[in-house]
C-alpha cells in the first residue's frame, strides 16, 4: 500500500452541514493541513464535542477534498453522530488525520475501476472517483441498498443501482449486480474492484473477486476510538498467504486491504 501521510490533530471549522437523506449529512470542514495531505481511502477521527460526552472520537471516511476543505458523509445513528450533524456553521471540532492507508490506484494493470458500495459505504467513493478520473481511468459506480431510499449516489457519476426490493435498478444485492454486469465491463478493458460497505457485503465481494480472478481492494468499517493503534478497538482477522489467519488493526494496516486477505 502507498505510504501513509503525516498526521495532525487540529481544530477545524464547520463550513456547512447539509442533509442528503433523512439520516445522512454531508459536513464540510475547513482544515487545510488535512485537505493538502489526504488521499482516497484515508479517514479522520473527529471529537464531536468539547466535553467528555461522548468520550471517544468518531471515524469518518474523507468523501471529497475541495481546496482547503474536506467533505465527510455522516449518518446520524446515535448521540455522537446526531450532535455532529446538528453542528452549526462556524462551530469547531477537533480533527485527527489523515489516518489509515489509501486505495492503490497506481497500478497500470487496469483500465476500468468498478467502485462498489452499499449504504454509507459510498462515503469514500467521490474522492476516489475524482482521483481515478484525473489519471485517465474509466470509472463505473455500482451502488446497493435495501430500497431506493438507501441509495446515496450524491455527486457520483456513471452509476448503476441494485436494491433488495427492486424499487430502483437491478433487483438483488450489489454483488449480484457486479456478477450480472461483469462480462460487459470486461469488454472495456482490465478491471479492478474497489469496495466499501457493510463487512458482510465486503466478504462477498472478496469471495467473488477470488473466484473471478479480479484485482480488488476493500475498505472495512470498524469502531476506531483512537485511530492510531492504541485502543485496539478495530482488530480484524484476515487470511494472509504466508501466516494464515492473523489479526490486524484496521487503523494501522487499513482500512483498505487487498480483497484476497478477506476471502476465505
């Protein structure tokens, strides 16, 4: 994986918070040092309050970089994220980042990037799509959700959808959509899969990539209280070629890992 960036812990200003669904917001933070160093796949850890409630920081993928600002996609699922989504413009939060590794987009062995996401897993995909497009890669987004209301395409382009209930696009899950589309996608050149979403989905993606001999990377979701390998809250078991099953800390060796490590 590419080399990690220098990490800073800075106070960032909330520029804007806008709802894109009933539970999901795009929050723009002015934090020049992180914006300048960020790469697709990196995340940040945010202290959403200046009090001890909540005590732990919250991890968020970097959704986009615009000048000195970064955008993050936040789903309101508890007191901490709800508090963050309600932050007014001009307020500040402490932000640690950029953290983790990044997607490997340096390889010349692929012409087309398939960005596979489910639910809030679309969070890192806009930054990734823009960076890939700047390198001349063709990008196709396959996005899944339980229903039409769960699809978070936002500013992503060239999107194809899968819903469990058939309310939008292909009826089925997003891995089944990939299987359905793969032969046509291969006609456009060598492909590589980049995926983010629920861990069960990512395991299915990894298994499919192995069966089809596709290059792939997955960005895993986990609790990351510290983001720097102290709390051990983000341990995940992976299957390595040399050592077999072993445990890694996602904040140190992820969140992006080769899909082969997740395939069992």
